C-alpha cells in the first residue's frame, strides 16, 4: 500500500540527495536528458532537476514511475541511493 490511513501518498524515507544522485546516474546510463525523462514522467524538466538535486522528496509511486521510465528495478534506485 502506498498511502497512509488518510489517503495521502507515503514519502520515501531515503535521503533525497542520494536518491537524486541515483536518478541522475540511471538517467545518464539510459542516455536521456532531463527534458526527455520529464516527458516520460509527465513532468517538466525543472521537476526532474529538483529530484536530481535532492530538493524534492518523491512518493514511492513516483519512485516506481522513475524506475519504469529508466527501465530499471526500483531496488536499483534504492540501493544506489544507500551507497
């Protein structure tokens, strides 16, 4: 379940800066620029920039969408974020 009892999306408990670095690493591996990744997520480039800079604390749902867009398991992003 990805929501709390009051139906608000749960936020990831991973360090946002480390997660941002993992997202950037996977994005570059996928040879995507921020605008292209944003389009896959239905977000603008600035939203991707905030994620990568650790200025945004994404929900687990967004982390799942990122993994799909980057064609990698969610675990890869989480493991990279904890390294």
